[in-house]
């Protein structure tokens, strides 16, 4: 093999490796909130599952919930063509939610294909409502297992480290935003709405007052005009007499 051919072959291998590694790095199971995931509140998140194989389809997803940050409420949204099971586990330390002690919490969510699959070149989202979110951490790590119909299992369980390159099979990470005062994010909106309503009522009252004043002045003007006409008629009669 001559030198140019060797160079071309090496270049082709390098390009193929870059494409392969890029696909592995970016096409992985992830989690994103719908809107905002605030500390101490509730959020709806989507577990996004892309299919990485050209000759197999994804038929199962298992997501392990963080044991160090248990959540009492975990409710998956139904996904057509998929069944879902939420497993629970005993808590080492009970949670207190709305004045009640919770001794067990959801530990794993499993979606299994039931007439549907995630085919090559496709992805599927699995929505879940979570809460309450912890207040003492900036992120939640969810380890996931992705199963294909050829029995292959991809383990998305490597926890990303700050300042380090992304792992080959990173676990889904949910970033949490700052806590809201009311833990639901609706306090500011309600206050704004009340302020607007109060302002509108004040404007309406002012308008009614102005309208009433105008009517009174109009009536007074009519009476004064009528009195002036009557006075003029009487004065005319007296001069004639």
C-alpha cells in the first residue's frame, strides 16, 4: 500500500471514530423539566430516550430514583403503547409530608413496550410528575437502563463530574433552580393579579364618581337655565303692564 492510500485510510478511520464517538456522547437518555424544577416544589419532567442502534429498537426503560433524595410523589403520565410500574422501597429516615410521616417512597420507574417501540432514528419522551423536590441539592441524578429488542442493555449510570469530560454513558441529571417562597411558584403571579384587580376597581370607582358628578352638574345647569327663562318671562310681563 502506497503512502497516499495509507493516509487516506487513516483519515477515514479517524473520521469514522469521531462520528461514532459523537453519536455516543450526545445521543443518550436525558431528563429535562417542563418549565422549571424549583427546590422544594413540584415539577413535571420528561425522560427523553433516543434509539442509538440501526438494527434494533428500544423496548424498555428503567429509571432509578435517587435514594439520597426520596420524593413522596412520583406520578408517570400514560404513554400510548407502553406500560409503566412504579416500585417503592422502605426509607431509612421517614419523610414528613403535609404533617404525615411517609415510611416508604418510590424507588424505580419501569416502562415496557406493549405494542410500541422506539425504532432506529426515533426517540420517545416519558413524562413524570415529581415532588417535593429536595431543597439541599442543586441537581438530581437518575440512573437509567435502556433495553433493546436484541437483548442488549445500555447502562446510563455514570455520574457526570463538574469540570470533567462527559462520561461515555452519563446518567440523566436534573438541574434544580432556586426555591420559590410558596414552593409552587404561584405567589408572585397571584399578588400581581390581585394588584391589577385592585387597580382596576379603583379606576372603575373613579370613573363612576366622575360620571355621577357630571350628571349632577348637568341637572343643576338645566335647573339654573329654566329659572333664568322663567325670570325673563316674568320681567317681560311686568314691563308690559
